[in-house]
C-alpha cells in the first residue's frame, strides 16, 4: 500500500469539493497563545470561563476588553505560518485549475488565514477583528488598528458605539452564547456539499463545532486529520497524519518536502 501521505494526497486530488476545518493548533506555530495560554499577567488568576462570558463583560468591561485587546495585539505581532501559507497556495491553485472549491471553516478568532492570502474563512467562534456594539449590535471601530499592549496586559475602557453610545464588545462567541446563524449555516452547507474534510489542529472537544466534520462524514465525505496528538477524530479519519500544521500541510497540499 502507498505511504499515508501519498495516499492522502491522492484522496485530495480526487476530491471535487474540500472543506478545511481548523482549530487552535493551526496557529500554534505562529506563536499565537491558545485560549488557556492567554490567561497570564493581569488575567492569570482567572479561568477562561470566568472571562469569556457576557456576565464577565457586564461586570467588568475594562478587564475583559483589555484581555481581548492584549490577545489581538499578540495576533498582530504574529505571522501566518507555513501551514496557513500552504492552504492559501492550495486554494489558489485549485481555483486557477478549476478543479473544485476549497472552503476554510475555522474555530480560531485570529486573522492568520486571511493574512496568508487564503479564502476568507468562516469564523464559527467569531473574530478578534470584528468588534460590535454590546447594546445595538452595530459593527464597531477599534481605537487603534494595531494595539500596543504591555506584556502583562492592562485594563482598557471599550470604545463607544458611534450609533448609540453603547460599549463595544469583542466580536467573539462567549461561553453561553450561540454561534452566529450565518456562520453556522455557511459551515453546515459546506460540510453537506463536500467530499473531503481536512481537520487540522483541533481537539474536537468543543461543540457544536466538533459535530460539523461528522456531518460531512454522514454526507459521504472522507475525513483526513493533521494533528500531532490524539483526538476524537482519530477513529473517523481515513488518513491520520501525525504531525504539525506547518510541517505536514506544505507536503500534503503543495508537495513540498
Ligand atoms: N499543528 C497541528 N495541531 C496542533 C499543533 C500544531 N503545531 N499544536 C497543537 N495542536 C493540536 C493539539 O494536539 C490539539 O488537538 O491542536 C489542538 C488544539 O486543541 P484546542 O486548544 O482544544 O483548540 P480547539 O480545538 O480549536 O478548541 C476549540 O475551544 O478554546 C476554545 O473557543 C475556543 O475555538 C476554541 C475552542
């Protein structure tokens, strides 16, 4: 039988419509702190669940807004890695060849897929770059396009909505909140229509996002996984490539070794 990477490349070449489903591991090699890594400095004594909720924001908007601006500054200081680049190059090549679409569905709130030049990702959990008014929901503007935040972080008053004067909030999905209807519908339709779903850097633990690749399987798709660790998708993957995004994706998608 062919080596897994070659067989996985054959399956990708044979696929007409591909969804690439990514999680925090996709951005690990860009040095973006994962959700839990970001509990440092001013926020070290909190749990993610204690900060990433509407209640926490209502109780102390400056503590929560400061945390998200600190995380946004860390993302702005990071660069897309070779994995983001491989996805962008792959999607561009398939579009040029007319050999079928590529949809990126991500659980990440960073903008590294976009900054790598790849297709605009469907952000299931929102984005650090889409603030909105906590009162009227209107899209908001940052005070600083590229925030400069001290290493230990600081409290920051959220900017005011230009429409109604309400406080802006991060455009991310908090614990206890539902996913945006539009994002869920786009992701769900892509999963139902694809014949291959490539899962990269997700622990497959957080629902409802983690149920999406199984929806693709039920629609007859093949599931591939790239992850150095073990996840719930191990049992569902036809090819399970044990390695990191920045190493495996250039080989898998662009034939680079
Ligand atoms: N390349 C690929 N995968 C990696 C790498 C890497 N370099 N480094 C780590 N991983 C894998 C880990 O093995 C793990 O399976 O990435 C996964 C990261 O899992 P999580 O931190 O749970 O990230 P994710 O699955 O995206 O979490 C989903 O939970 O933290 C909340 O809302 C947040 O969107 C996030 C959601």
